[in-house]
């Protein structure tokens, strides 16, 4: 019950890693504001969970939010504060990528950077004062693409930016008692793999012999957001099944698959 009497804001909370994080925080006693641009999907999952745990209806609330729109973020965070009165944790999960023929296309870069780098900044800006008041914690979801060159340069560059963002804000917000860290997942079984043959074809790349599950990432987010990590800030934690331990093997496979 590490989050008993604490309030978390989770962006991208309707699906995948975001929903797994919502469930983990609720399981540990927290109250959660779920921010997502698909509020109906989030609300349906809250209703389903309430059938198993009646307290969910009082401890979870859904707010429509597009992290690429600063006004939308501000409205959602304001709604969360009105509902719960405080914010102790910000989990900036919302993000993503899609493939384009020209990886240097300007519109593509603007979109991907706005979603994956500027989105967390918008959330932090909106939550900053509440987090200072609570001496809270921020966890952003990066990627192994932001640590090593696995292709997708716009996405990788945006995710890499989170590492330096976390380091800078760790210094700036540390004196106020606010911690900020990043988790960097490898391949995770989420809906992004629909129509792509599924993620399990990449399992041989991982020393642990499998791809990740959303709950694997949620566990790391919960750790970094909790008092168990009270002396950890400015860190990027790979949660990647060991892929970064053998990047040459991964790159050899990826290059071979393109031949």
C-alpha cells in the first residue's frame, strides 16, 4: 500500500502501459486521475474494474486530455485537482510513434517531438506547483530508442530528450523535494504491434527470452514513484529484458530483417 492516501496523474492511462500503471497504483491504495484522449475507453475499464473492486469508483476518475495541446492538459490537471485536491505522482506515459517513408520529414518530426517530449513538459508545467506542495515524484516513460540507435530517429531523439530533461529538472526541483526519473522500456506487448505480426517475433533479441508486458513497466514506474526510491532522481532506468546489454545482436537482427 505504498500509495495509500496519495494521488497520481497518469497520462495515456486508457491502454497498455498507462492502464497497467493505473491498476498498479490503485492496487497499492492510490487514487488516480486518468488522462487520455480516449476517455470512453478509460471509463469502460474503470467500470469493469469497479465490478471487481467497488472502491475503484471513488478512487479513479477520467479526464479527456491530449498532451499535444497545452490547454487540454491544463484543463485535465485542473479537473484532477478539483476532484482529488492534490497531486503526489505524475506518470507521463502518453507517447508513441508511427512509420513514415521520409524519417526526416518536418511534419513528422514536429508531431513526434510534440507528443513524446513536449507532452511530458506540458504535464510537468501543469502539475509543478501541486507536486512542489506535496514533495511528489515524476516518472516519464522513455524508450531504449532514446538510449541506443535502434532506428526511428525522431522518436529516439524525443525520448533521448527526456533523459536530459530529467537530469535538469532533478537539479531544479530537488531542493523543493520533487524527484523526477525516466523508465526506458524495450519491446512491450501493447496495441502498437497490431498488424505488425506481434511482438513475440522479437523475443530472441532479449537475453531474458521474452518481450515485456505492460505490468513489467508499471512495476518500475511504481517503484520510482514510491518512497522506496526516495533517494533516486535524475535517472533513466532501462526496463528492457537485457536488450541494451547486447545491442550489437539486436542491430544485427534488425539490419538483417531489412535485407
